[in-house]
């Protein structure tokens, strides 16, 4: 068993405050993508607090860092003890488009009424430790709701959930850790921190943020019966489901095998600059002529 696998198992055990079953987990498959760049992704977490709430947010973040996230750090340059007038529009754009229950009216109200902003930076990640680190980031998000945060957004892919959805995702991750299911844990972390689908009908739709669990993003160029009409919500949800299925397959079987099975192509991520936090160093898997 390699050191990366031991690290995953040790973390899974710590997440549920118990001892992992090494025998069962060691027999489970894991497939890591090969990086096509020297860039290593990282999490940037945005926490909104109440008026004059920065000190409380900082105390909560330091407690998380001390307890379970020693490799995370507080960003002192951009955190502020005052509202940021860009946040309402940013959260409105970034709410998860796939889950209809991702946020409630109270979450919108919390964003509109915020009075402080804290940014937390995760460590640089390789494919081998991306899920471990993303699970810590998910735990960090849930922790902060009890320590001054009233809204949370993952900046590395531009995705936001409401308080209830963040809690649901974290509880899923706890159950998956308890059952020694790293593939399910990877999927939950992907649902928490990746965004899909983005893009337009003419250019195709893609995911952003799969690099946060050590996978290439997925791009779908599709064919519709009537290309003069805009794609419907149901069609976009179908594309999102395809992206999720391909990501699950890559995590289980490996990128190369999945690309071949899907008659797809793997290429460099040319959507973002290489030093951008949305840039995927593992590339983009493209599906051509998908019929809706």
C-alpha cells in the first residue's frame, strides 16, 4: 500500500472520529489523473459573516485549522470587516444550477445582509491527495456555519450552496468515510465544489472544478432536434448528469480507459490561464455530437 493510500485512509478515519478498516479499503480501486501542467490546484473558500463579524470568523477558522486543517490558512489581504457589494451578484451567479434545493430564501437574505468577509486558502494539491483535501474543505465549510459564517462559496470553481445543502453534503461525506467508500466520498466532494454545466448552446457546455478531486473536466458538444431554440433546463440537467457519470467512471476506471470507452478526446485546458484557480491541470475530456 503506497503512502498516498495510507494518507487517505488515515484521514477517512479521522473524519468520523473512528478507526478505518484498512483491509476493506485497500481492495477498492482508485484512479488518479496524470497532470499535464506544473500548476497545482487549491481551494479558496469565501465565508460571509455578520456586521463587525470578521474577528468571529477568524477565530472559527483558526479553530478549524488547529483541529483538522493544519495545511489551510487565512487570507489576510482580501478578508474585510465590512460588506462587499459584489457578493449579491456573485452568489446569484454561483448558486448550484443542478440541485433545486441548493439554497433557500434565508440564504439569499444572509448574503444580502452580510457585513464581513473571510477568505481561507487550501494547500496546493496533486491528484493523489485532492479528495482528502477537498473533504477537509467540506468539513471546514460546515464547521464555519457554527462559528460566525452565514453564507459560504467555493471560489475555485465559483459554486455556492445554502447552509442546509452544505450540511447535507458534509453529512454524506461522514457516512461515506464511515463506510470506507473513497469513490463515493470523491463524488460528494465533486458535487460540493464543482460547477456544471456552464457555457452556451453554440459552444457546448462544460464542467469547472473537477480538478479539485483530481480529475479532468468534461465538455459536451451536443446536437439538438431544433437548434434554433435555446436549450431547456431539462436538457441542461441531462448534460450535467452525463458529466457526473463520466467523472464517476474516470474515478473508478481511470481517465485513459474512460476516454477510450466513451470515444472521447483528452486535451489541455485552454479555457483559463494556467495560473488561474479554475484552470484544470488534468485537462478536459470532450464528448462530440452528443444527441439530446
